[in-house]
């Protein structure tokens, strides 16, 4: 009964992160789902205890410094509101990690990501067809947020295949392509660059055999043929996207958005030098500069909000997961490193420390690093009934041999 409630509340929270967290007036539904998840975890803790509860303490230094910064903020009310937003997001990520470490299935996360991303794609496509915009946001409300959310959904889907089928990975690829072509977000280009690195890393961590080398050669051959046949078409269509055009304008210094963000970073660094250790308070960048908005850079935002203490506390958490992940073998290890590197790169162009979808990804990383040991990996189903019955016959032979040896000893 507790496991059923844990799975249900986990599904509702993850689905709420994808659908409701960005909609004004409906974001409360996500917080209600989080309270339900926390209540179920509390009941389980009272009955049987919670595995991994000590790891939830790794977020406390960041919570502590950001809470204290409210008291020296110029605008404490705004700082308090921003702190509560960060707190609910971080608690949500920790709750997802604890749920997965304490018996919750990964299927609720899978289906919540699938249904949530599907509706986001539908809402964005409706916006595209009705308004003919080059950059669509859909229900997410912001084109960059839509791209990031869809990519995170793709990560959750591709790393959690149901019944070992291939369609989740195909759908994840569709979400990435949709993000590149429809949102105009330059952050999607980082993902395109990191995917080949992920594949190379997986090869480097695997034991190379004749079978695996043939698989690599076949994959490279198929990709090569596909590039020769369809490469010119895809390249031409890609160069017409807002994503590519904005990236080129940014490199050439002709994009006003990129130029403003560069100036915001420089001003943020100069501002941080005034209070290097503890900063000016949560969300005070907008009040201490002329921009009247956040810094669009997570490193700068943390430095200005809580100084070096906040920066080290947040990224120390990611480094901790990275180091713990050294003990995690196989595919989980490469996925963990991919997610963490992606967060580090994305943070150059976004403020992530208070995002529910970002903490959802951090919660997944925490589970992979701290709670998903190689022994708990689910074995793949037998490729054929013949192999299955062979395994049964081998077990019977072993049982007869053991019985014979015992009889001889007696």
C-alpha cells in the first residue's frame, strides 16, 4: 500500500513539474503533489526507515546560506519569496531521489515525463500553427524553458526504457530535434555537442570485445551512410532555424541578447567583488544593477546572492555526486556524467539553482550516484524461450550435482 502511494505521489509530482510549475495559478498543484510525496516518505520513514536519508543533508549548506542572506538583502520580501521557490525545488529533487532509493518504481517518472513532454509539444505546436512564430514556448511560457524541459524529459525517457524497447530513445531524439527546430534556444546546441562525447565515454568504459567492435563499426557505418545521403538536406534545414541563426549572430557579436548577457556577467562580477563571501541576498541582482531581472548566469547569480559560500555549496553538491558516481558502473555512470556536465555548461547561460525541473534532474543524478548500485541493476529478459529453458535445465543439473555431493559426504 505504501509503495503504491509512493509511486502515485511520485508520478503526480514529476508530471506537475513538467506541466503545472510554469503556469501561473496552477503551480500550486505541483507543491500539493510534493506535500503528498513528502507525507508518504514520512510514513515510510516511521514504519521501516528511509535509505539514503543522510544524503539529503548535502543540500543544507546551500539552504542555510541562502536563508541567512535574506536578513542582509536590500529587499527582504522578494528575497524570501525567491528563497521559498528555491526551497520547494530543492526539496522536490531530494524527495524524488529518496523515493527511488526506497522502493518507488522508475515507471512513474517515465510515464510522467512522457505525458508531460507530449502535452508541452502539443501546446508548442498549436502556438506555431496559429501564430507562425519562429520561437515557440507553449505551456512552458518561455522558449528556453521549453527546450530545457523537453531535453530533461528526453534524458528521463532514454535512460528508463520500459520493457527494454527502443521507442523511448527514438522519442527522446524527437524531443531534441523539436527543441532545436522550434524553440530557437542555443542551449540545445550544447546537447548536440555532448551526445557524441557521451557515446565515446560509454565505449571507453566498456570492455571491448569482438561483438562490441562489430556493433561500433555498424553504428559508424550507418551514421556515415546517413550523413552522405541525408546530410545536405538536414544541414540546409538546420541553417534556417532560429537556433543556428541566433548562434551565428552571437558569435559574430551581432545578437543583442548575447551582448546584453555578456554585459550582465561583467557587471555581476564587478558587483560581487564588493561582497565576495556572502553576497547581497537571494535574487538581489535585479535590484543592485540596472537590468531589473536575473543575471541569466547561474554562477553570477549565486555569487551575487550568497557569495563564494553559496557557489561552493551548490557546485560542491554536484562534485560530490560526480565523485560518488565513480563507484557506479555501466550505463548509469555515463548517464550521470552526461547530466552533470550538461548542467555545468547550461549554467553559463541560465539560472538553474531554483528550477524544479533542474532539481528533478539533480534528484535523478543523486539516485544514480548514491542509490543505484550495480547489484540492483535489472537484468535483461532472455532473448529467446530456448535460452530461458536452457537456463532452467542448467539449474536442474547443478541441483542434482549438489545433491549427489551431499549424499557422498553423508
